[in-house]
């Protein structure tokens, strides 16, 4: 099969109209002027309509692109709102988790019934596992450099060792974060080197 080359059809008007002063058709000095023909008008209209069509197509593509950007922006906002709402709900569970931790500590310190301790521990672990599956993680910054972005210093403890200066020496309650956002900072004691007198 031969490939057919696309070629544009071009109309050229080769007619010439002579002025009324001309006496013969061969006169070289005759005032010749071109007159538009129906083909020229049709070509001009086709070019104009083609240009308009290109403008419509460009405007349509621009509108589709804008709508796609708007759709993406709305989806991102909806995801962000859902994540914020979920984080708010999770934040309301922190006091219950703290209560379970305190109950475990009290039960272990007072030699409570082993089955009761295991039951409370199981409930606490199950609750935390459900939250962890949805992206929540515990912040544990014990023995790490104090970072006010993830921990809140509620006490300062004097230390002799330079290595413990400005480090978390004790974590009083854990912090929690979800998707990189701190939901609750850890409550900590920070070491501070004693100043020489």
C-alpha cells in the first residue's frame, strides 16, 4: 500500500481584469488588478474558522486543566479535613489511655490479681494497636536531646553529668503523633547541669 501524502489544496486566481482604457489583451502597460473570487473568500473563511476552532480547542483544554486542578485541590482539602477530624477524635482518647497506663502501674505496684493486670494490659494494647493501624505513633524521647517540637518540659532536674545536660531524663507521659503532626507532646523532665559556684 502506498502512503498518500497529505497536501493542501491551494487555489490561485490567475485571471486578470484590464481597465477600460486597454485596447488589446496583450498590452503590457495595461493596469491589471486582482479581483477576489469565490475561492479566495472561501479560503479566507476557512482560515478564519480554523483559527477560531483552534482558539476554542485551546480554551477547552485550559478549562479541563483548571477543572482537574480544582478537583485535585478539593480532594486534598477533603482528605486533610478527614485527617484532622480523625486526629481530633483520637486526641480525646488520650486521657483514657493515660488512665489505663496508670491502672497498670498501680496494679503492678500493689501486687494485684495477675488476671486483672493482664486484662487491663490487653485492653490498652488493643486500643493502641487500632490507633497505630491508622497511623498514630507514640513519641518516646527518654535519654534524647530535648526537642520542644515533640516534648513539653514540665520539670527540670539538676544533673552532674555533661552528657545529660538538656536531655530528657524522665518521660512522665508519652506523646503521640499522626502523619508527622504532633497530637500531644510528651511530658518530660529535662536535665540541667549544675552551675559551679
